[in-house]
């Protein structure tokens, strides 16, 4: 395999993932494909021994592992555009892009091959993802994915904008996307939402067409206490999700699916607020415009005043 001509690019971001990196690398090097692929492993100036582990695997598998090491943290210093240039410079003529963060890992050696086969046979699909399991650290309890109730045994799942508004279907580690569509979606997300967060990218991808989720467990999402998302409070998570949906809706006010998702996240956010706090009461008033019916306005009011007495 040659780094200059990969068919699939795997993008991996690493920051202080040393305790988990060997699981990640073993999932990558175990892949069996009839096409060349490379993993661009970007270490954003980790302060643990992540860089040493990356170098170890890059030396053992120079045709697969392509490391990038930063001397200062790009994420914390608003230098991500420069990091992105380094990553994209290695794309070559790749047709597909896949993802796996340094604390997650793949469990099926045919994962990449299965996804490429689907996308080659079905040009109408913009992306292909799959099911995953969640490893809860530090107890190491394993659960199934959040959208398990939407799958029918023995059948894959069509991913539509409507479905995506009803459940958070996937995780980054499961995604394979047509690279030209991915680049369009990233560009649109940055222009419209000033961010390339996956929430915005997936929304823009689904405007271009549907995806397919394979009804097979082929990876593990590690939910760890030190993760950027897991370490946030429930209030912070609720606020982040609501603001993201609000930003998307602001650019797509005719989309009933995103309005529904905005209302769901508004309800979740209202549960975390304090109705006795003047600032929160003002926020509640400003959110009323997103609830279009008397019934939905009443539900929002009840949740705000008596959050513990109303189920999700």
C-alpha cells in the first residue's frame, strides 16, 4: 500500500489518549481490504505518552499509519484551520473518508470493506455508518447504541433527515462518507454555522441525500470521564445541543424536522433551568417562539416550572 494513493482516508484526532491508543491501533491494522487505505493520526500536542505510542505503530506499519504531531495545541489556540490543511494535504485521490478518535476502536476487520462495498454498489447513498457499542469507563460496562429500537433484525436502516431528527443515530467512529460530499458539507457548515461540529456536518450531508446504517456492531465508543463531552455538566450539554439546533433552524426555518429537534432540545434545556432565576425566566420567554401550538407551549411551561414531574 502506498500513502500517495489511498482509496480510503481514516481521520483520527488524538489528545491524551495514551491509555486507549493500542485498542485503536489494533482495530486499524486488523482491517482486511482489497483497496489501499491510510490512517492520518493527528496528535494535538498531547501531554501524556500518546506521541510515543503513535510513533511506535507508525514505525511498525509505515504504509498504513501516517502521523502528524503538533508542537502547540491547535484546538486550544484557535489554530485548527492550519491543522486541517496538514490533514487534507494527505488526502490524495481518496474516494472515501472514515473516522475513529483515539479513544474509540473498531472490532470488525471487515468494517472498511463492508462500507466501501455498500457505497460502491449504491451511489445514491451519501454515507454509510453502522451500529456500535458503548463502553462506559471506568466501570467498563458495555451497552448498545442509543438508536437500537429503530433497527429491525436482519435489516439495515435507511438514514433520512426525519430519522436523524428523532434520534442521535451514529457516532463519528462509525461513519464513512464520500469525500467530495464531506468536503462540501464541511464548507457549508463553516459558512452557515461557523463550525465544523459533526452535528452541522451530518445535517448538511443529509440535505444532499440519504445514508445507510449497517445493522452490525463493528466498533466501540468509549464514554470516559475525561472526554470533552462526558466531562460537561447536564446543563452545559443541554445548552450546547439547544444552541446548535437553534443555529441550524435559523438557517433552515422551513425544515419541520429541525424544528422538531429544536423543540425536543429546548425541552431538555428547560429541565435544567431554574424558574426562580430572572435570567432563566427571560430565556424561557425567548424560547416560546419555537413552540407553535398551545399544547406544546403548555408542555414547555410545565417542564420549566415542574421539571421532575414531566417525563421526557
